C-alpha cells in the first residue's frame, strides 16, 4: 500500500463535510432541532420530543466525496485515526458517540477511512415503514464493511502527508476541490468543538451550502423546470425555477435558475403581446382564450394576476363579452353531452338520461344540443303556445 503502519503514517480517516446552513451563515451551535421556543416554554407548553441525531456515513471513495461536496458546496473534514493506539481509539470512540458530530454529519458528507480489518456486529434498525431490520456492520466504524473505510486510505496519505508523515489522530479540513485549508490537532485527540468551529469557518468562506434533502429538492425542481420549458409550459417552468432560488438564492444553480426565469419571462411577453393583438381581431375570442391559457399556466404568480387583469379589461367590450359567454355556454353543453356519453357507456341509462334532459332543456342552439336532439328526439322538450 505504500504506507508504513505507524502512528504517524497510518491513516484512519473520518470525512466530515461541514454542512450547509440554509442561510449560508456560520453553522449554529449543535442542539436539538425543533425544541420549543423560550416563549413556548414560558407559557408552560410541553417541549416536543426530538429524535437524537444519527451519524450518517458517506459510502463512496475520495473522488465521490469531493463530487458530492462540490454539489452541496460544503467543506470536507477528514479525521485520521489508527487502530490499537490509545489516543486514536479514544478519538474514534468519542467522535462516533458524540451527538454534536452526529448532528454535524447530517449537514455533511461523512466517512471513515482506516486500513484495518475488524469484526462485524449486527445492528437493528427501523425503516420508514416501521419495520425492524437487522444488518451487519464493521464493529469499529459502523460502516457496511471494512472495505468501505479502507477504499480511500492511499489517496489521503499520498495527498496530505507532511514529508512522508501523517500524524494521527488528525483532522484535515478540506475544500470541496480537495484543497487543504487547515490541520487540526495532528497527533492529538481532536476536540468536538474544534471540528464544529472549523466546519463553520470554512462554510462561511464557501458561502451557502445544501444538505442532502435540499440538494435532492433542488435537483428535482431543476429537472421539472427543464421539462416544463421544453414542453412550452413556461409558467410551470418559472415556478420550478423559483423553487430552486428559494433553496439556493446564490451560486451557479441560482444563476442558472435566474437565466431560466428570464427566458420564461421573455416567452410570456411575446405570447401576451400576440394575445392582446388578437383581441382586436373579429370578436376577440381567440385573444381572450390565449390570455386565459397563459393565466392557467402561470397560476400562482404575479404574471397570472396581470393576465387576469387583461382578461377582465377585455370583457368590458360587448363583442368580446358576448363571444366569451357564447363559448362558455357551448363548453357547458359539451360537458353535459360527454357526461351523458360516459354514463351510457357505464350502463347507467337513467343517469345519462338526466344529463341529456338538462342539456336539451337549457342549451338549445349549441352544437351539443343538436347532437343530443338527434340522438334522443323523444327527450326534446315540446314548445307550447301559439
């Protein structure tokens, strides 16, 4: 392996990626998430129970860790420990058991790297459905197997040794690109607080980062935005881009989302102008319907409010208002006709007849009325009077 197995050259690593605080500010001091606020406590309300944080281990190699850190814009903390060295074992034991480190790992990419081979032990876990499952893990590090914590051993030593020496235990504070930013306590047991502080310091330098859930949400929104834009549903795309910006308002993803919204806004300006121009043609119905379709696509946005305003303004003109009313009546009649057809196909003749009677009584003069009258002339109401 090219690494002398001594206290100084052996390397057992824990990679901890300092997590992204949603605001990009320094990471807060560890504590229970979702605890009752002082005001709630003052009012005597019971505090909500908070699940203890769980140590989350990244299972990939060093290259994969850097890639994930780059995606999330978070630091990497590498904690080097050895087997069978009292101070190393103490460091490993304390860090694995620390709730502060577990909480930090939820905002990080975290993995152990160690060249040793250990016994396996079984652990019981409860999945999302509530089912209890048993699996085997490395007894020392809790990884799925020892290969998982061995896979990055040589890479770490080769890149971060000091004149052939890597004193352990030691914390390496790395940027997502792998640049070494700081070394903590080489040869000494690291303090939990020093890890949290180092993570916060580098995160502040990097800017806003993402945890795993936020990264998944951003990726999902970006995919939906791209598909909607390709399908010509620029309102839906604009809203999806807004989801990206709500999670990560700065950085490369934010710039891409802003550019996407700009394209959507340009598309809307063009389609809106075309629709407004159509309002002046004939009865204006085509323009009105185009505005209506745009408003549906842009539902929930300020643009939809403006489109609705244009529609209401157009309705003030009698020719447009009459054309829209006629279209609405035709649509209602058609809906009744389709309901009757569906009920007939479902072998519900009485319900189908009810729909046809309503259609024939209320919507004379529509295309659907003509079809219904032809299909069931016996249901056409008889006119009375001279």
